[in-house]
C-alpha cells in the first residue's frame, strides 16, 4: 500500500518510514519512534509537524496509542520514577539563572524557577535533556523515548497528547517537538510552561535547541559544552574522511516502499558534508523533501551507496536488499555499499547525530578505497 506523502514525523524524531504520511517535516520531527512521526527525524528531523500514516510499516514494538485516562497515567507515575542515578543526571540546575525567557518554536516562554518535574514528549528532546545534565529533573518521558535506558518511560504520547494525563504528573515544564492537537495552549491554560523544539533543519538548529533547553533547565553551561563538542566532533570526522575524486551517489531508504530524504532535509545535510550526491533530489517534484522513488528509477540511478534507516524496525539489511528484483546488479550491492543504520539515531537530531556522521564517514571511506 502506498504511503501518503511524507509530512510529519513523530515528535522528536526525523522522518522515518513510519513517519511518512505525517504532516510536517524533518528527519522526523518527533525524534520519536517512527513516523510521525517529528519526529523525529528524524535525523528530523522535523520542522513541520510530522503525520503518521496508518498504512506505514510499524517499527519494532512501536505502536502509537494515545494516552489513556487518568487511571492509566497514575499507573505510569509508579513506573516512571527517575532512576536514582544514571547517565545524564548531572549536577543540580543553576537556580540563580531564573526566571528565564527562552524561545519556544518562534514564540517566547518564561520559566519562573528551575524546573524540578520535567515531562518530555519527544525522543530527541529526552536525549538532549539527559545529555546536558538535566536528567535528574525529568519525571516522565513519552512512550517513544527509549534513550537513555534510565529515562522514566511512560504511556504518554507526543503524537496524540492527553493533557489530563500529562498534568497528572504535575510538571513545572513540558518539552515537545510538535504542538499536536493544540497541546501547548492547553497546557498554558493550566499554567504549565511548554518549550517547543521543532524538528531541526540544520546542525545549527540542533545546537540552538540544546542551548535553549540548557537555559530552560538551568544547565546553560553544560548545554554549551555539549553543543561545542558536537560541532567539533562532526568537523573532525568530516575532515579526517578522504574525499573520493568523483562524488559518490547515495540513496537513503526510509522504508522498503522506497520513500527517501533529499538533500534539503537535515539528514541530507549529513551526507552533503561528505560531498555525496543524492539520487532522489530530481524526483522531489513537490519539494516535500521526502519523495517516493520507483524501483525502476532507483535501479537506473545505480547508487554507489545505500543507507538503510529501516534496518532495526523494518527488518532490512544488505541481504534483503540484494534479493529485491534487479538490485543484485547495483554497484552498492555488488561493492558492499549497503549500510544498515541505527533507525533511532538516523531519525533524531540530538547529540547522537555524531554517531550517524561516523557511520556515513566509514561508508564513504570504504567506498572511496574500493574505487581507487
């Protein structure tokens, strides 16, 4: 069944196969688990709310369900108690930095005091909060946030947010990547401040969001350090990667129906750093950034590299790709250029994007060596 045009991804995740069909747009905005999403991508990474398509392949155990009634949320509270210790808990917030006013998706929000009970409704936001040392202030995260492992995962949904369920956690700050169902205004009516961090379009967007969350949580110094390290690590990886004499071509697979991302997306910028040429750019007549290619067009383009963002959730691999009709003749298949990416890392735009950059660098290095 064909997917609706990619639009929005799961909150906190760039567009993924599952995100295709959601309205919106980045890697996958939500950074959440597949598809909305954005909702990630999401790397989505997502600048427009990502819509999920019921026809899209579900990744792993990821079943998007709206938050249940208040009884369900009470059960979540018991399960969602933050670990006493763990990666990302860091030191306490800088109380002297409050009150503070920060950007929230183009608007401004004032946070009166250092938050102690943060609710994150997006995987990318969750990863960022823990990376900057605010994990100890997080009391609940959405059902798609699976990293770090000690994050207090609940049944809360960023894709179909339930305001009552969220408010039952009595948060003093909510972070999300998508204003789904007008959740921001609804929470504001309850005097709950919300920081909206839409799917990133560029690396600078990602760094800016880290700094915004740093200011909002009382961890500005730590956030600045994380952003600086990300920038330096990415630059170092790119600089150390040999550039082939002739630009390599590539295809970024979101799912096995051949939805993909073009160079204009966040994920496309990752590849562009290595001088790679996206075979899908000319096929994006609508300008969505997420066209669907035909098998014939892909075989004709014959890319040097194929990156699978549907390996873990979609079950795709170099072996399954080689079994597709006519694909065994592709340069990427014959030359060992089919690369299985981590679905989550390839659909979020947080600190782990550095790992994606390294994976692409390794593939480019191997492909370049094979051609020399």
